[in-house]
């Protein structure tokens, strides 16, 4: 396994000058990003396939163990405040449970039974899409999650850093990140982890854009959970409509904080019609605005 093997290049890294150590490590980080760039087509295909399941009301599921699992869970968790992705349509399956997010849980990644139990308990189905992440591509918990979900008809995406491994060969969409040997053998929190983090970020963000949760480069589904974000939401509404901050504040209040509704309100809609337009547009604000004022009218 490339991610586990020692590299002769770094055999004496512990006696190098600190500047040389840092230079070698940052070089590895650049190579990790390059590995992601090499598979952008695979990421695009995976996002399109996931979109199909989620557009039909399915759930987005992340599965992993150790570093890979923590990266996957973090990516999924950020979809809720950033894009207001519904909590009930997000599953975060981490070997060892919540406690494994902050400390290693001995043997958790080997617990195939736990993976099977989680997939059954959450009633994974053909409407769902599961993203499984493991640097090795062989982690028993993660591979079992992927296999069990696939057996139940779910779409599966496998992300791994070693070629021809089960997570890649058995998933519906394989994303192989060729990061090779680490500066510290087996420390996949480094190059492999960086490539995974970038891949997850690209995949989920592209997916949210395709699902209409971004408009004109703005997070129009963002949850305003603090004073800073409340002000940001007002500023976005001013930017999108050209109206005053006072108008924006009133529209946001009338829309119960829903930015897309507030935009439509400031375009002359009442709340009921704005909701109907967004429903007809599958939540896409650009489409709703086009329905409100068709070209040529």
C-alpha cells in the first residue's frame, strides 16, 4: 500500500533542518491537491449521480473511520449551517461513534458488525447516496458500510488513496487519489488527508450548487445563527435586490429568515406566491425569478 510504505526520500527526516522538513511537507500538500485535480471528472460524475438521488428526496450519508471518518463527518456537518441541508436527510456514520471524533477508539475500524447494524438501523434505501472514505481503501467498517448500502440499492461513492482496493472496485463511483507515500510513513492525516478533505469539499459544494443552494455566488440557504451571520444575510439581500438595509430587514422578518423568500418578496411577491414559485422551481432562486418575470413580458 502506497500510503503505508516508508519512502527512502524521508528516511532521515528526523535529523533534517526544520526549514527542509517544512519544505518537504508543503511539497507533499501541493502534490495532494494535484492528485485531486487529476480526478475532477470522477468528482463531477459522482456529484451528478448523488444529485439524482437527493433530488428524489433521498439522504446523503457519509461513512468512515479514524482520520478519514473525521474528515467525512466534518464535511457533512458543515452542510447544515452553510447550505441549510436538512438534518433528517444527513447521516454521519463514524466507526466508534461520536466519541471517535475526538479520540481513537480501539478496534472500531474493524467492527464490521457495527457497520451492518448502522446501515440496517437507519434503513438505508435506493433513494440514498453514501460517500465512503478510507485512505487504505480496505478499512473493514467503511467497506462494510459501502457494501451493505449498495446491497440495499443505495448509490455508493468510494474515496481512497490506494488503487484497486475494495472501496474503489466495488463502489458505483470510484475516486482514486494517488497521493503515494507520506513524509511520515502511514500518517495519512497528511497528504492523503489533505486530498480527501479537498475532494469532499469540492464534491459536496458542487452538489449544493447543483441543488440550487447557491445563487450568484452566495450561500442563499445559509443559517443565520449569530449576529455576524444575521448582518451577512441582510447584506446579501441588499446586494441581490439593490434595496435598502431597512427593506432587507423587513423582508427577512416577513419571510421568517428565509433569504430566497425575502428576495422574491422584494420583487413584489406575497409570501404564498413566493413559496409556490420556489416549490415549482425545485428551490432554485434563479428559476423562481425567471418564472416571476419571463423574458419578453
